[in-house]
C-alpha cells in the first residue's frame, strides 16, 4: 500500500478491501451510505465486502450530474433517516465523486464522505483536491464547493473494469501532469502501451503532481490554475459536441485542448515552436486527430467565456513555458485562439 498525506486526509493506493478496512478500523460511524452507479454497482461494489445501511444507485453519465439527481440522493438520505454521524462512500468515477461529495457536504450542513474512484480519470484527478459539484444549464461544475474527503482510496485493480477508450481518456490527465510539472513523467508516458503499465507507480506519480499543487493552493487562487492546462479549449470543445453524434470523452477533448494550448504557449511564452510540434505529434499518436466537424470558434469563445478561471471578461489560459513548467492567467487574442485550431487541424 502507498500512503500520501494531503492536508487532513490520506490518499491510499492498493487493494480496496485492505484500504477500506484500514480506514474504517478506528471509526465509529452511525450508518454507512454507499453511492454508486449502475456500472460500479455490478463491476466494483462486490469487491468492497461491505454491508451499508443504505445504497443509492444512480444512472451513469455526465447528464445525470445535476441538481435533480442531488434531490433524489438527498430525499433518499432523509427517508432512510441518515444522521450527521454517518459516512457516505462514493464508489465511481468523477460524476459520483463530485456529486456524492457535494450531496454529503451539504446534507445536514455536512457529513463525512470518502472517495473510492474507479476510473483512471477520477483516480489521478477528480478525487484529489476537494472539488465537488454538479452541472447546471449545460455548464460543467458550475454549482459546487471545496471540501476535503475523509480519505481517497485508490485501487488500480478497478481499471480492469474499464473500456480501453475510458482508460485512454483518463490517461490524458496523467500526460497533462507530466507536461505542466514533471518532465520525466511526460517522457515516460508519451510513448505508451496501456496494456503494459505499472499503474500503481504511474497513478502515484501523477497524484504526487496534483498533491504538490493543491497543497500550495487548495482554493485555486493562483498555482492550482496550472491544472487547467488544455482545459480552457478542451472543456469548450467537450461541451460543444456534448449532445451530438461527435461526442468526445473528457480526455479526448483535453488532448485537443493541450495541442491547441501548446500552440498558444509557443506564441505567448518561451516554449519553442518545435516543442509545440513535438507535443502535437506525440499526442496525436495516442489520440487520433478529430476533424472537428462544424466547429464554430465564435461559439466556442462563448463557451470559454463561461469558464470559472476568467476574470474581468478576459479568457484566461494556463500555458507551458517549457515541458514540466506552467504559467497561469495568460490572456490570448481571438485570432490567436483561431490559429490554434488551424495548428491542430493542419496535417
Ligand atoms: N481538475 C483540476 C483541479 O482539480 O484543480
């Protein structure tokens, strides 16, 4: 087992039965509530060896990360008479972790919760750092709060339950951690073979990057913004195609964002153009080029202007000035943003 201490809580990596038993060992919770979804119910819950007082299973998918689903969860907590000394265990990907944590933190003004992330994306990113929330009006995570979990328990064994596309999607956040803060991690992960990875090691090193950043700036006032590299454009692209036939997984959209924002980095920082070219070809070797059908950069700009990182009407970017180093609050012109898509699309 690997243990990382982040503020008031531990991030443990290892077999889930051991991690959960060790977490519960000295606790005295009145009730245990398990929140999962229809995927983790079948594929992951049996591994927990747990007999909760209440199980809430929600439908999987980002479209259910909503206040409506929160109401369903809160009502079930009320009906089961869950008290303030209960524990909520969130078993699932980012949707379950963000929304289950949000529901727990607001129910009766806050009850304990722990995160058991089951997707690669949530293991290396969403579960660490205390961001909780739901989507509203088509805007991701627009309603939420910062609140640390009691623990994050990561079992790389859960990755065996994931489709390869999901695994590759989560991998984008590992690659991002390398690009913004760990050149060696980038070097090792850019040539990849998902079937032959020491996940425990890679997850641990990826979480280490996030931990170091979050420790210094838990509420994203400054440094934590570097975790958004690739996300200003990536989130907008993800939202743009959200409900259509060209729907993209989060990591696929972030890969596009990282290529575009590497171009912006080469225009705005000391990053050489040749390095932006290399990043593009390395990422395209993992994430097949998308033709971005019917893309309207003006509409994308609208989506980007809703980004929580913005200030005073400017669209803010986090840009790398070399591999392993990132700057934040960089304002780019519309023309430059348009050119970044041309850079992405150019063969
Ligand atoms: N996913 C970026 C962050 O947690 O700040």
